[in-house]
């Protein structure tokens, strides 16, 4: 009986290891490939945005709406057209009011606004 148990465990282990093996097809996938274009950063600056929200929470979308697709004038007089914001960080905390009142959220976001070369 013990010998049968050992054989069964060995077979189950072999099946488990075989199922974990990676599959590599011998033929490349057919169909068109998706072109990938590396984008080069032309200008970059840090941006931040803070707001308060009642009973809704915080959203990165509000942060993106604030800057993406708009021009920002820098301290040195240069202008950056924000194509994207990279490396977004958040600082969110809620402030409860008295009983029965809504929760207020303080939302803070910051990241790197970039303009890509066209």
C-alpha cells in the first residue's frame, strides 16, 4: 500500500511540474504586428494639485484634467504643453465631521508633466 502511495505522489508531482512548464510555440503568431514608437521627452516639469471632495473620494482623473492638454508657464518663462503626467503620487486623507455629516477628503496629487517631441 505504501508503494502505491509513493508512486501516486510521484506521478502527481510530475504532472504538476509538467503543467507549470512554459509553452513556447514553434511558429510566430500570424497577423499584423502593432507598431511601437518610442517617444522622446522634449520638456518636463513637476506639477501638483490639491482639492477637497465631499463624500466622493479622490480621483487621479481630476488631476489629469487639470493639466493634460493645456499649456503651463514655468518660472523661467518657458511654456510646456502637457501631453502626459508620469509617476503620479497621491496623498489622500479623510476628515470626518460630526455625526451624520458627510466625510470630507483632502486630495493631493503630484507628478511629472511631460511634453513629447512631435
